[in-house]
């Protein structure tokens, strides 16, 4: 099954998106490729339970907990016994790195940690009290209480899982952004150098050169041969390792990445569709348009009208 794409309309003026959402009971393990959106995904679980999967790594969340994915990681919820109440937060990785002077390399190293190691460090350095305090900085206590009541009463709409809307004024994004900068400063100032990836040669770290090559390609298509060579692996070994660890074949991951960056460029409105298709190494404009419709279920023109309406 294909990855699900999300465009959160992030920009330098709106580098963060937050939404309260309630997930229903999932009595069986779901199996799908996951969400892919090129942003840092930070979910704060207020109550309930859920099992998350990043690539092929599974992480279990109970009650008040937190879940963070890096921009290049497909992720999804695969199981929940009792449902969960979540504040979903999405952050622009480039804007975050620019907001942390002198910490860019440490942030990147932290994001490149294997999911379980990254989750363990967040649990180690972000206390329950700090997380609780963060909740009430993001949303007023009264609103959170209302959402908890909806969750406890089982008021869930399968067509629209989001809870009562809390309007965020345009000038309030700066306040939200400072909250998350403080969150990452707390982690990065506490994490020790020896806890960040260095010369560790586990399978996950051996894939980092390929992941970095895809992220920094600037539209150029990265072949599996190039990616394998950057990791000092044979093509067959690299393909197996990549699919096993990341959870999707490299070819699909690479085209998904290029499409995501092309979509961001398209939404910016500065370039023609033909120019974007050429810049991001799609065969031609018609090939890009077919992929666009397949991924977004919309034509480029309709998608752009929708984007303009949101702005």
C-alpha cells in the first residue's frame, strides 16, 4: 500500500502546526506503509494507549507519553487497545535548525538516532511534569479538560477524528514555536555527546549516508547504486537492509522524497509545473501530473486552488 502524504502548509511565517485529535480503538494490527510528509512529527499522548511504527521499529505509548519522528521516516499507528487522545504537532525541520544557534549538528545527530534510542532519550530527559507543563502552554486547561471529557465519553466521529476546534490566531504561531524551541533546547542541552551517533556501525547508522544523500539531492534522482555505494554495501545487501529497517523499498522512498520536495516547491507558487517536474528529475510534466494525482487524489490545479484557499 502507498504512503499517505500530508502537506501542512509550513513556512517561515507558520513553522508549526498543532491539532488535538482522538484515535479510536484499533483491535487488530494495521499493515500499511505509513505517513510521509518531510517534517518533524511530535505527538504528545495525553491518555490512552497506542502502538506506533517508524519504518519497521515498533514503539508502545501508555498514558502521558510522547512520540517523535524524523522528516525522512514513514510512520503510522498500528494498534490501540483503548484509543488515545493526542496533540499532534508538526514542525518545519529547517526552521527549527535555524532557531537553535550552534545546535544544528546536535539536532541532526539526535534525529538520526534509531527510533527506540531517540524515544528512550526523550523519556530520560523530558519528565512527566515538564510534559504536563508543555500541554498547558500549548492549549488552555479548560480546552484540554473538554477534550478529555469527549475522549472519556467515547464521542468519536470516524469521518472527522478531530475534537472541538481551538482557533489559533495568526500571531499565536510565534508563541507555539517558542514552546517547541524550548522543548528541543531542553533535550539537546541534556543529551550527552556519547549518547549521540558517532562511529557506531549498527545497521541503522550504516544507512545514514544514503538517507542524507536523498535529503540533500536538491531534486536530482539518486539511484540505488549510488545509495548502496555511499553505505559501502552491495546493491542487493543495501536493498534488503533498507527495506528491513526503513520499512519501504529504497526506490519508493527515493521517489516519495523527491515528490515531497517538489510538492513544497509547487505550493510556493514561484515556479511553473514544467520547471518543477524538470528540477526534480521526473520524466516530463505529464509523468509528474500522473504521479501528483495518484498521490494527492487531485490535479495540480485543483490542489493549488485548495492551498490558496487555506492561505
